[in-house]
C-alpha cells in the first residue's frame, strides 16, 4: 500500500512539501520520497491519497495513565496536592473491570489524536490489556510501592510475579513490559534500589516520576509540605501506621540518586520540573532520559520543566500527556502547542520552534524510550506507525511552514488516520480495533455516574 499526501514529514530528514508518499508493506516502511518517484518504483501498489494533509510518524506519548480516563472532569480545578488526594480517594471506588474499560476509552482517545505508542505506569495491568486489544504500541511499567520497610520485599515479589505474567501475555505483540517505583512520597527509599536491580537483571525499561511538584520538593528537602510525616496516617492517606522517614535536606533527584534509582541501563524520569543544575549534570552522567508533561504541569500548578536546559545538555527528551484526570484528554497536538508556548515564555533567550516540538513528540519520545531504531521517524526499515493530519482547514499558510501549521493550528478533529505496525487502527471517527467501542464507552459513562454519587 502506498500512502500519499501533499506533505510528508520524515522528521529525521527535510520535509517533502510538493507531494510525497510512503510504501507500507508487511508492517514496515519500505520506501519514502516524492510521490511520483515512489509510485514509479512500486508499480501496481494500491495508492491511498490523503490530499491536502501531512503524513508523519505516529506520536510517541512516553507517559500517560490511560486507566485514569474515567476521572476526566471529576477532579478538575484543583492544585496538585489536593488533586492527587482526590484521585486517590476516587480510585478506591473502582474495580478491576472499571480500570480496563477506562483504559480502553483512553486508548481510543489516543488513537484518535494520532498517538501510536504510549508509555503507561500501572499497578492493575488494565493498560496492558487495553493497548493489546487496541493494537497500540506500548511500554507498560509495573508500578511498585511500599511505604513500610517490612513490606518492601513483598511488594517487589508481587511486582516480579506480575512482570513475568505480563511478559508472557505480551509476547509477539507491540507491547514491552517495564517497571516503575511509585512516587517518592509513596515509597520507602529501599524500593528505588530494588527496582533498579530488577530492571538491570531482567533487562526492563524503568520509569520514575520525580521532582514534579513543589510539594514533593519541599517534602524531601524540608519535610514541610502536605506530604510531611504528620499527614501520613492510614485514615487520611492509606499508607502506613508509623511514618518511616523524615526530610533529607537534598533535592528529589539527589535523594533518588543516593538510593540507586538511576543505576539501571534504561531509566526515564517523568516531570523533572524542580531540578537544579547539579541534578541535570547527574542525570546526564547516568544517561537518564526525560519525559516532560507541559499541560499537566501547568494545569495542576506544578511549574514548568527546564526543557531548554535538558536539550542543551544533550539529554534524550520526549513528551507525555500524563493522566487524563489532570489534562482531561490524551492529546499530543494540544501537548505540543501548550509546551511550545510555555517554554517560549519561560526561556526568551532560546526560542523553541514548532519543528523541534514535533521532533519531541515523535523521534524524541522514541529516543527517550530507546526505541528510535524502530519508531519515531519515517525511515525505510522502521515499523509503519504513520498518521495523516488534515491541513485543508489550517488557519496558517501550510506552504510557508507546514510543520508550524500542524503544531499551531491542528486539533484532534484534523487527524484523518492512525496506523500502527502497518494496520490502520483509526479512520476519522471510526476505530478498527478488537474491542466493542460502544460498550466500553457506555461502561465508562456508568462508572462516572457511580463516582459522582
């Protein structure tokens, strides 16, 4: 099959702006170039022409929480500290089947917005089952949390058992299994080193949510936030009977470093909003990648990550949409636009352009996950994860700068097609997936009614 359109963005090469095409065969990209040349080189192939649109690699969403989709709008307009407590409280009312249907709806949203790969941290496994059913590419991190030192070994044993089972389920699919410690304020420090050891031994990718909020920073540095030990009783937080530790007087990054959190070979830090220059140097030394989540960080009043500093340091950086309970959608187009504006406002010395933002959403995310030899750009030999975005209604003049037109003016409604591994999974309001879409949506409506009560 040949996919053609007015514009083609290979990402790692100059864009084609006068008619381009991609040959997709056996789930892979076999040819990319000028439309007439590709058709001439591959006679007899079916041609699907998207007209005044841009063909580009599917978006790589390196951090989301698909199973939280059911909470959209139910915990809105709250700063991070109150928001996380509300999410925890409402989550206790959900059953495993609820999490699955919620993850399915989140995955449908992702496909409709051009996202082909997600990184998802879960303790329930709902995101694993959902992304496999939807035919999405995913990295599913098994979350591990234990506040009590006496429970660390049990938590690690349970996680390793799940990982073994999840790996068996994911064999032969587009899913990779990883591991992730819970947040600093929800974990005994020994967990970080133990998770790193398992990740190294089993060859697992590892993700850690770190330095995201001022509350977390103050907790680790001073013990003076809502996460402080006097607020950690079972009744209000559901953690442990006796708070296991006190503030350490270091940054969250230095704290995690001291406990061996970055010793595994493939570690990604999510958020990294409240970091210092020395923190960045240490992360670079450990070859840690970064996932920045502009919308969630802004929505919850967490701050703005120093994206320019990460990029200047040569770090691997990708974008994440984070929890739909915070951002209300799993939408990389909105993520790029918000990130572009926030970082231009934050750093007026280094002007971030649209092409760079598009790179972060594609090949940047692939590099952050160490999957850039497989996805993230339109190159011969890579998996055919391709999307088509309509530019016929753009408020800009696409011929002048088509990448800017996509980042600055396009929305989810402009996504015409989403293909994963050579299979079309979404076509303009219609999904080609192995789930009963209407049933899952109806279930989520039912669950939301239960939560509102």
